[in-house]
C-alpha cells in the first residue's frame, strides 16, 4: 500500500518535471537580471511591497465600512487606514523604506535558509545536496546583510536577492533533472504488470 502510494507520487512528479525545469530556468534569469541591475531590482521590490500594503489597506478600509454594524468596526478601520498610510510612505520614500526592509530581508534569509537545510536533511529528495547549499548560502547572506546594514541597502537587496534567485533556480533545475532520471531508472526496475498481481489460494 505504502509502496504503491510512493510510486504514484513519483509518477505524478515525473509527468510534471518539465514545469519544475521551467520554474528553475525562470528563477535563474530573474536572478541574473537582479544582479546586473541591483538598484533597479531593489527599488522594484520596495515599490511592489508598498503597493501591496497600500492596496491591502484600501480594501480593508472598504470592508470595514461594509460591515460597520459589527463591534470591531473601528479596529478594522484603523488597521486599514494604517496600512494605507504605511503603503503611501513606502511609495513616497522607497530608499528609506529599503533600509528598513533590509532587516526584514536578513531575517527572511536566515529563517528560510535554516528551513531549507532542515527540510532537505529530513526528506532526502533527489539532488537534496543542492538545497543544502542553497540554505547555507541563504544563511551566510542573512548574516552579511545584518552586518552591513544600513549602508548600501539598495545594492545589498538587489544583489543578494539575485544570488538567492540564482541558487534557488539552480536547485529547482537539478531537482527536475533528478526526478526525470529517477523516474527513468524506476521504469527499468518496475516489475511487470503480471508480477505485481498476486493471488492467494
């Protein structure tokens, strides 16, 4: 039963290995662009973050007025207005916001790197060593960002995000190729259909 479920999972991943490969290549291209145009990538990230907060605040404010009969109306309204104001401040001062986001980025790299290392060690999926390398590099980048803050925030954000995207993309590419190879080897050792059916007399 367990072996059948495992084989079914491998078959499902095998049919979609090309999408993992495309994802990896796309992340590699995005990472290369982020490194070449580090400041542009950093500003784009900050502005995107600002727009997301602004739009979220506007929607939450509108929702508060739609449900203004409930007891949490003022709290919901206050949160929506606060988000909208923060979003506007980020859009108006993206460079200053980048300095604050640098600390958030450092924390993200530290936690995500530790998680990737732990997940790779526990799951041992195909080519899991590349995910270990990805996690270690993320940890190193997180420490470096923390140490260089707040100088060169835009350059740090753009360059380090590009490096992480490159490594993450390469890890997905190697995962896709490993799954494809694993599935091919599985075809060679898979028992014939007749051998997998057993009868008890």
